[in-house]
């Protein structure tokens, strides 16, 4: 067998393998995206169209009547505002505490620093479900049950985000820190004027991940919120699903309102999330 024949066989194998790889990837993408496509199109269908068999892939016309009816049946505007307030508050406070904690564990040399950080990392193995009773009792004792404070206070810090940002701080040469200290810079000044601007990619990742987690939070609001006034979108959607009964087109319209902001945020921020996690998870 000549060299050209071997090269042709190798080329054919690569083309065939790449073809099947793209086929499987395309099939997987269709399977993953179809539920979102069905939700979005069903939000514009009438009752007759959504119950028709065989199912219609597209509505007869794109109208917003289902969205209007859904907002009339439940106060989704209030749910949306509550979700935004909780998300902005928790993300702001969590980002601030994460920056301080990451800098302390990365640059300050206090006794037991490594032991304390190791203990904090070990707490990441404890699932959130095991902490619900403790957090619930704390919220009740503080008198903030059934309020937005109950949704914000338990999520004002994160060990995982601190771990990501600390690894990025560790990758910054320590000589830069001591040079700034020799020039008379305080730790506070060095942190906010030097370290924070350099850690912008990791901070963007932390903020985006925290926004997604806060927006999609469902279990904790279900335990501590009992009235419409303080419900967030995921918990409000669950209640609305029960109240809407046999109106799947209204349920799909409400689900679109809840899911669409997260999808848009992820589409625009996916590169920053992957890049920030990769940069913050590798030391050196």
C-alpha cells in the first residue's frame, strides 16, 4: 500500500468520524433545546391549538393574550420585582464579602489561616438541604420570617466563590504586594486599587453565577415565604401552576417570563463564566 493510499484512508476516517461527531452533537443540541422551543411557542398558542393532536410546532399567530391573562391571574410583576431586589442585594453583599475573604486568605498571614480555609472548604461537601432547619430557625428567631430579608440574609457569603477568587489572587506575584506595601500602600488601598481591577474576569464570573443561582432559587423561598407580597418568580410560578389548573398555555407563558431572562443572561455571559472558572480554578 502506497503512502498516498494510507493518507487517503486516514483522511476518510477523519472525515467520517467528524461527520458522526457533528451528527451526535446536533442531535444532543436538538434534544436539549426542544423543551425550551416548545415552551416558547406554546406560550403563544390558544387553548384549541395547544390541545390539538398531532401537536402543532408553531402557533397560528403570535399574540400576547396568554401573557396578559397570566399577569391578571397572578401578580407576576410583584414576583419579578422581588426576584430583582433579592438578586441585586444578595449579589452585591456576596461579592463584597467574597473579595474581603479571598484577600484575607490569600495575602494576610494570620495564625490558623490554612486550617480555617480547609475547614471552610470541607463545608462545601454539606448539601444545602441539611442546613435548612438551622437557617429556618435562625430566620424565625430574628423575626424576619416571610420577608425579603429572609431571602437575602442566608446568602451573603459563599465558600465556593471565595475559593475561585482566592486562587486568582494567589496567581498574582506576591512581590507586587510587598512593593505596594513598601511604597506606603495599605491593605485596603492595595486590594481595591490593584487586586480588584486585575481580578475583573473572575469577579464577573462570580457575579454571573450568583445571579443565576439567586434568580433560580426555589426551595428556600418555598419554606420562608407564605404570601404573594414576598414571593419570587420560581416560587410564584409553582403556585400559579396549581392555580392555573388545566390551562397549559398560561403555564407556558408564565414559565417563559421566568426562564427568558436567565437564558438571555447565559447566552451573553457563557464565555465569561467558562473563562473565569478556568482562570480562577488554576493556581499559578
